[in-house]
C-alpha cells in the first residue's frame, strides 16, 4: 500500500507468564467481518517459558508519538516486539514519497525482514503512530534463542509468514486494482485487522485520518475525501470525527473481488 517503541526488563509481567498458548477460541472468526479475529498470535502462541526467555533477552523502551523506531538505510542490528501502541512501517522513495507498508500493534515482531542478522540495513522505517512501548532485542540474541528454542524459531517464522502474505496482498492490489478499488481494499483489511463490531457495522478502533488513507493507496487527501463521501452516500462507510465505521462489509468484499461497484468519477 502506498503513502506514511521500551525501560530495561528481565522478566515478563505476571499476567504474561500466566497467559496460555493461543487456542482455537483465540483464533475465532469475527461474526461481523467473517474473518479471523486478530489476536496476539503468533506471540500469544509461545509457551510461557519460551515467552519468558524471549522477553528476558529484551529491554523495554517507551517511544513517544511520532518518534522513529528504526530508519530505512540504517544498519539493522535489533528487532522489536510491540508491547503497546500502534507502529507504522513505511518506505521512502528517492523523490521523498512515503509508501505505507503496514500498521503493527501488540505482539507483532517488527524491524526485519532480516531479523537474525546484524550486517544488513533496514529496508523500511518504523514510526510510533501513538505513544508506544516495545521490547528491543539484538539480532545476535534473537539468533541464539532461535537455535536453542524451537517455539521461538516458530514465532519468528510465523511473523515473517504473516508479513509475506501482507506484502503479497499489497502487491496484488497495486498491480491489478484502480486507486478507487485500493481504498475499498484498504478499508476491508483495516476492518479485518482492527474492526470492532457495533450495532451499525464495524468500527476501526484506531484513528486513521484521510492523509493516512491517502498514503496507503497512493492518492491525494482530496481524492480520498471525495471517495469517502461517495462511499457514505451509498451507506458503505460512515466517517465519524475520530473513527471510521464500515456499514456494509459484504459490499466491500464484492468491490475488492469483482470491481462490480459503479464509480461515477474518473480514476485518479
């Protein structure tokens, strides 16, 4: 998609130690969206002793809103697990344009894609969208844990797999969909990842303004504003002051699936 973390710690909190590995219930389907509920998996799937060993190798750091966590082109020697808050990862082109890759929250592993090596550079940048906490771990320590603990290795593999699916989805959208349909695609993905069912539909629990959406689909803010009014007219979405509510998730799916929705405006 296109556009725009931690206090030393040696033991996880007691609540984290008692958390059981993710179960079928943890991965239940959201009845409102028809998609798997986003949980702390694969982080939550770690057995308690493996999670404790992982966090014991980390230091915890607080990151203020808007602060950089890692920077594209700078040497990669650490990775991060989001403890709280929301993190945006993005790519900056040679012309200065930002391409938002994804948003990450509690339990997500970020900072790669080369999580186990310290002799590469970051291919993306990471920024705190809101005040956040992250666990920081060196590539060397993470590699040791991967060799010694199979479940930690599985955690890294599953995290990388999730990222691969996400990037593949973005590439497919950019390669085959108009900007109009990309916005529908983005709203559907936001509903799947951050949606909270309500009487009227599905509210995106994080605040994404029009600039954020524009940076995710490669359009101008004005274009996104016009398109959202178009969606509101047909009761597909409702734009509130701080949150976006999806009113017709089934139509969004049809939009992304077959492009059958009639857009009366020329594409940007």
